[in-house]
């Protein structure tokens, strides 16, 4: 399973001193619950809190684990 990956890039101070406004700048992307490597045939290999809804090895009435993607910019003046 790939739970969380964050990729970021910090801009160099030499580049930022040319702007004369920014002291620090960073861009980033974060990915949560990106993929699972499994033979499980249900919506999500993560079992719910209650396993009483299990039918033929699949948890009925449960939602799959949501995926999320976040892009951002962090700046300091």
C-alpha cells in the first residue's frame, strides 16, 4: 500500500534574492492512499471497524478508503 507521498521543491536563495521580495519559496504535492497492491477483490483492502458486515470475504456496506491529492505553494516574505 502507498499511504502517503509528498514531493516538494525548495527554490534556491540565489534565485529568490533576485526577486527582492521573497525570502523562501516552496511548491509541493501530496498524495494520500494512492494505490494498493493486493489480490483483494473488494472496494478497499482495509477492514472496517466492525467486521459484522462481511459477506463471502467482502465487507458489505462499507466505503472505500478515499484518495486525496493536494497541491500547494509556501512562501515567506
